C-alpha cells in the first residue's frame, strides 16, 4: 500500500468554521456534488463556491504545508507543482464512489473531513479488486494525504447511510503529465489512454481499468 499521512486539526478553527458554513446547493442521498476551486501560483483563480478572498487565504495558509507533505511522500514530484485545488465535495448518504486511483496530474491528494461529526472515512486497498481494505477513520478537521502512483493507490469513499458527507479536497496539481509518468516509471501513452477511459467506466460501469 502507498504511504499515507494523517494530520488532526489540519485547518485553523477560523478556516474550518468558514468552510463548514458555506451555503451549497442541496445534494440528495444518491448523488455527489463537486464544487471545484483552483488557484495558480501566480494568483489566478477559477472558482465555483469559494470567494477570491477565501481561496487566497487557503493558499497562503496551506500551500507550504502541502508542499512539505508532498516532499515527505513523493519528493521527486515537488518541482512539478503548478496549482492547487480546494474542492468542496458533498456525498449523499447512500452514494458510493468506486475503487479508483487518481489521475496523474494530481501530485498530492488530500481530503479534510468537514461534517458531520461522524461518517465513513477514506478507504484504501492493495488492489483494484479491493484486497486488504484499510479505512482512514473519520474525524472532523482530520486530513488524509497520499501521492498517487499508477495502479498502486487504490481508494474509495462513500456515505455512511445516515448523513451526507462534506469534505475539502486539497490537491497539488500539474499539467506536466510526461514528467509524472517518467518519475513513476510508466508509459505515457498507456497512462493517458487509461485515464481517458476511467471517467466513463466510473460513470457507467463502476469499474477501474
């Protein structure tokens, strides 16, 4: 299994309370809603649910922290970082996302559990078929981080059947996929083809190739 780093009380109290109190559109029990927000190192932003002030504050408060975590988990990827994602994701109480590994442009994958007080955590596996399941248990304001590797960072998440699940996904990103593939020792064309197909299998077949 890949290296996983967990940090309690990842967000400051002020940042945590601000994110938990965001007014988001309603999400039913069988769906997931991803509110995407990104900020580039030059300050440019693309926002769906956060304000300019909020995302710039998050960048100031957590970019260096993310770089430090990536340097511990996969130091070869640090120089590839181009921008950050601060996505707010709400998962319906009965929604389940299939076992998958993240796309190569995601250098550092992080999830911070926001609300409610109790829910299901992120689940990691040794294989795409779900062998040797390990769950990073849910606790509010707990951060769970890893750096993906092709076909070696299998994970999933779901609602607990009782309450919707609200998280902040904090990712360090790149557009230099060729360099990622070189670092990971995988064929670039194969990786691109596989990750092009993945969203379709996720949506229609709940299957990861």
